């Protein structure tokens, strides 16, 4: 689509402008219902912001999410945000520098976004809304949510801080409780965990802190909702490659 083409450009403001224009044309009656921006349209622009290099990209993505929520609550069912839209905000936060600005420029044509909040607070709020489905949107979290949140924690807390240890424990416990401890979650946990002692405590095994080939070795309750495909379960990249080779040989 035209919107998707604009979203692939380095500057997502063009895609934002087009989205806003389409909606204004729809409201004025110059576009019919079939051309009205829907949740996919908003998701495209959110993703463009999240992948951009703008320092306030998390605030931009969050504000679009809040627009979707508001429109849905006002009766626009086709704008209902899903878990992908919420996760996009986490992805934006996870790739935003720790000292990202707290808002946009006041002379921006889209307006200031300082009222939305700082990056870490936005991510925490978005995560909690997903985890508890506090907005009654029927959200069902998956392993991508927990991996994204672990990246946020790694980016916005100090490695040796008590805060990092606390939130690592919280997010990993949430993943265990929801049965979404996938290979991706373990890899992200390894990357962000400050030491092997904490890693061993989280995995309930000192041995797994240094070596874990597959999440199938973990308690089944932790992985009950992880897809069965090797890419979701094999932690070791080499093991995943060997598995794909064996699959081709046996085909």
C-alpha cells in the first residue's frame, strides 16, 4: 500500500502525515469506509516510528497506541489494538538509548509528546497493560512480549543495579507463569543477566546457567505455550542449524 511504502522511508513523519490525512478525508466523507485507516494502518506507522532513529520514537509509538485505544473505546471496532501493537512500543523502548529525551519538540507539526512520559515508564505501563489485559482488549501475551521487555530492562537499567535484578526476576517469573519461556526469552535473559549466579537462580539450575540446549529441559509449565518448532525451542543456534539439516535430510 501507499502507507506501507512511506513507512519504509527513513523519516516516519511522512507516513504519519499520510495516516492523519486519510483519517481526515474519511471524516469529511471524501473517503469511504473501505479506505478508512484501521488497526493495521496504525500498526504500520507505529512500526515505522519504532524502527526509526528518532530519540522520541517510543513516545510517538505510545501516542499512536493511545489513539487506537481511544478510537476503539469510542466505537471504532476496526482500530482495536492487538498484542503486536503493544509489543511495538516495547520494541521502540528496547532500542532507545537510556538517556532518550522525554518528549518531542514543541514546534513539531505533530505536537509535543512530553506528556506521554519517559521511555522506561512507558514500557512498564505498556507491559503491565498487556500482561493483565487491564484495558479489556482480549490481549494474549506471547514470548515476544517477554523477550522485548527483557531488552527494555537491559537498556534502561544499570547492569549492577538492584533494579535490574528485581525486574529481571519479575519479567522472567511472568514468562514462566504464562508458559512462554521460549529460546528467544532465554537468549535475551543470558544477554542481560549480570552474572551466572543470578542466571542459575532464575533457571533453578546452576548447570543451565552455562549450558542449555533446549527449553524442553526446563519445567513443562514454563514452556507449555511455546510453539513446538525448533526455532522457538532450541537455545543453541548451532543446535538449531543441525536440526534444520536433519529435517532436510529426512524429508
